C-alpha cells in the first residue's frame, strides 16, 4: 500500500461524515429532469451515503469468502473492459446477458468510472473503503441483469429501490423517493413497482458478497434462484412506453 501523507485530511474516514442534504436535493432535481444525468447520481451518493460504504466493507469481511475478496482487492472494472474475457463467457450465463446488455446500450464500465471521478478524486484512493465504493459502482449494470430491470426510467427507479435495500445508502433512498413522487397519478402501479424493487432487494442474498468473476460464468436462471431473486412481476406487467415516462390518460 502506498504511504499516505498523515498531514493531509483522509478522504475516507471511519467517523460518520456530515450529510449534505442541500447538495443532494439540487442534484436530485437535475436527475428527475434528465434520467441520463449519471453525474447527478454520483453527487447524491457522495452527499448522503455516509458510512454505508464502510459498513458494507466490514460486512463483506464477515462473509465466508469476503476476506479473500477484500484481500485480493480486484478492480472489477478492468475485467469488465476485457472484451476477450466477456466473449468467452458461455451462452445463457450472467456474463453473456451482461455482454449483450452493455453492447446494445453502448455502455462501458470504464465510462461509468470516468463519470464517478468528475469533481471527486477520492474514489481512486488506495484505501479499502474507496475500493468498496468502486466495487459497488462497477457491479451496477450486473445488478440490472440479475434483477431484470431495464434502463428505462422505471427500471432505473426500481433498481434504485433494490440498491437501497442492498447497500443501506441514503442516496439510493432519496432517488427512489423522488422517482416515486415524480410519477404522480397513473393508471399503472408504478409506485408499487418501485416498492417491489426495494422488497426484492431485501429478500435477496447480499450481492456485494458475491465473487463476480465466478458469478459471470454461472447460468443466469440458476444464479437468480441461488440469490433468491424473484421475478419483477409488477414492473414486467407495465407497458414499455409507460416505463420510460409516458403517462397515457385513463380510458
């Protein structure tokens, strides 16, 4: 580990940092106006997630394989940027579904990492909590695959509720509440879908403890069963046009 200047204020501390609700609410307003404003998401995370990253790192160490995962401290984004590795993952696997997802959506783990660095350098520090933050960031699109939520506005909102249940980060809770509030009156159970996302996250196994290199090669259906991920039935029943923000009037 690199030597750290003890005179500098460490970016990641064991003490609880102050929550910045003003910044979080400003960023939430931008995000609700443009669901593609990923930078606003990271601003909310930095403003509200408090010690959830530290708590999750400690929780990881207490799991059967967490000590090894933390000791190895693999930078999973690098693996996700390895096209040869992705192409070698078997058909029907979690990784094959992820591969198709990011290529169809023109996404990349490296692109997400770059957005997370805007206005914030601490995420790349050689510190266990910073590494845990990067790990949580890098598996976001894999959680899309495992949960069955797409990248439309409702799918992202449902995954946010799911992520709050999994991580305990208040930033996720704020985004889920904002998304549910924004939906207004609808003939479809949009808010119930977001609530179901939270409940599914609570019922599932803790995904941050997974060995993701092994998980990517696992058949998707069996991985979902093993991880206790039930189908997103309410989300699936809502038409695609409504999921992405359209609100047809009641007949």
